[in-house]
C-alpha cells in the first residue's frame, strides 16, 4: 500500500511526459492524479492516526509521517487545481509553449514524488537521497521561465542547498557510525532500528551528527543564516510552485531534522542538546526575517521571508519542548502550509493582473480584483497570527510552552519580533489592497476557477482556528509521544 502511494505521483509524471502537446489531456491527467494522491494520502494519514504505524520493509509511515503525508497530498492537490488556470493563462496570454506546459506538470509531479519519498522511507540514507532529489527536481521549476533572474535563482538554490545536503550526509554518516557496533552494517540506517537501540548509541557521535544534520537540512528548511537561497527561489518560481516550496518542501526538510531530534531525545544525550540548538536557530531566523520584511519591496519575496519567520517559529516550538511546544510546532507546520499556499495563490493572481512583483506598483486590488483582495487580506491576517485563524492558535501554544519551560527571555523576544512582523507585513499588504489602482487597470478576476482552491484554504484555516478536529488533535498528541512526551 505504501509503495503504491509513493509511486503514484511518479506514474502521473511519466504519463504527463508522454502526452506530448495534448494540453487538455495533460490537465485532466494532472487533476485525476492529484485527486488520487489526495484520497490515498488522506486514507493513509487517517489510518495511521487511528491504528498506528504502517511498516512494509523499506517503507514506514508513523504519525509524524502521516502528518507530512496529509500536508503533501492536500496542498499538492490544491496546487495542481490552481495550476490549471494559472498555467493556462500563462500559455494563452504570456506565450509559454506547449512543451513548457508539459514540462511543468511532468516536473511538478516528479517534485511531489520526491517529497512523498522523504516521508515514507524507513532508511535515513534514503531520506537523504530523497531530500537531495527534491532539490534537483524543483530547481527546474524555479528556473521554469528561463529568464536571467530565474536561472540565477535556480543555480543559487542548487549550489547552496547542495552544500547543505553534503553536510547533512556527513551528519548521517556520524549517526550511522554511532550504531555500527550495536546494529551492525545491515540495519544501522533504519529509523526503527535506531530508535530501538537509541539509549545504546555513541553520544559523542550523535552530537556531532545532529549539529551537521541541523545545519545541512536546516539550509533546506530556510533557517537563518543558511536561508539566502529561499527568497530568490520562492520569488522567481511560478506561484503554485512557490506554494509547494514554502508550504510543503520546507516542512519535508524540517521532518528530516525532527527524525534526528527525536532520536537524540531517546538517547543518552537527551533532548536538551538538540532543543537548545533548534531554539537558537529559530530565534536567529525570526530576527533576520523581521529585518527583511520591514524593508521589503517585492511581495513574493515578502512571502518568502515570512516563510523563514514561520520555520523559525516551528523550530522555536520544538526548542521550547514540553507538550505545548511540540504540539504547537506540529500544528504550526500544518497551519503555515495552508496559509502560505493561500497567500502565494493570491500573489499569483496579482502577478498575472498587474504584471509586476513590486509592492509600490500594486495598488487598489480591492477595486480591480475584489475576491482576490478579500482572500489576500484573510491570508495576511492569518499568517501574522491574528485571531480567529489557525496560525494564532499554534503561535499561542508555542508562547505558552516558552513560559511553561522557564525560557522567559526567549519567549519575550519571540513575542516582540512577531508583533514587529505583524505591523510591517500588514503595512505592505494594506498598501497593495487599498488605494487607487493604476490608470487603465480593468476590473475583473484573472480566473474565477483559480479562486476555488483559495476559498477552500481560507475556509480551512478559519475552521481550524475555531475548532480542531478530534482525529487531528489525537494524531498530533500521538506525535508528541514520539518525542517522549516532553
């Protein structure tokens, strides 16, 4: 069953590649494939939340994997839906070729396949290979428009993340070395085997390994100061790709870090060592993000720096630890994925309408695209932690954990920075939404069909802010148990 789910997006990718110059058939295949992934991924996630982990040889899905599978399948489905109208508009209005349309869907499903592979692999070596594969595949999507700026962003993304992934490989080798004397060469890389022997692993090698893994995979997460690829890659990609990069890929890289963090919490090293490092990098990320959000002039880069902020918040939550810190960070992974996808879809509509990414050049969205304006405002209020949206709930949980664990100064800094970011972010968005639109700008949405996935996301983050389903809540509690409940 796991193998079928893992290989589904790969199969869809190959079918899209074979459907040469048949745009409507490619779109239909993409929608069907995304829907099948949503159903199968959702079924797997719900089953694991209810019944416990699935283990099938090299494949393994526990509750943490199930959360990630839920994010990948749901956001992936909505990104494909949004892509239909977005890429069709690019093809008809901007002149991208039929081959580029085929290339887009082929690469997009290959990208989804690599992310699914990250979260269903039992072997940490395969996880490393899959994370590297996400970089290689998504780099083509970052450079999709084949312009100087997009190609530069793609190369920057490749180089920086490849250096990071090399460090992650070295960290993985250290962790493997810590287990050879106990598990032998055959199963020393399997997550389940490592967890079973966690208290017997060499603590010094585990510490070295985690530091390298955190820096390596942390580069892909977008944690500062290893974040420099992220604003360029997110801003130059097609907007549906930006949503997947921000909402899903960053979480996949964080998932890889968390595997090692959980391992350390069950080892003789204890969780304090890795928690302190996560807290440190999280706070640095918040500071860097706040500084660049204040002075930002490009609204897609604004959203990219917001992603750095929120990955920092997730890192801080795991750094604080305790029930509320871990629960809040896990919930924030989901909340950020949904909310940032809504914002990147909104940004996509604005870009197609105004033909610019400059904040100063976009005015009066409320008059030119009233539906997009409302959804953009909802997304902006949600991502900055305004009630009653779901991000507010998880941010409050992280704050509560900081005070509960006695990290008062870190918690005060966390609160102060997100308040500053709220003011700066909303100031930028308000300028774009209100005011007089440019002369000659006609009223009308770019695509009413493209509004559907945005409405679904807006409704979801509102409902989750008011009510957290018992199944999801119980699932998150079971993930907290993986961390030792602390």
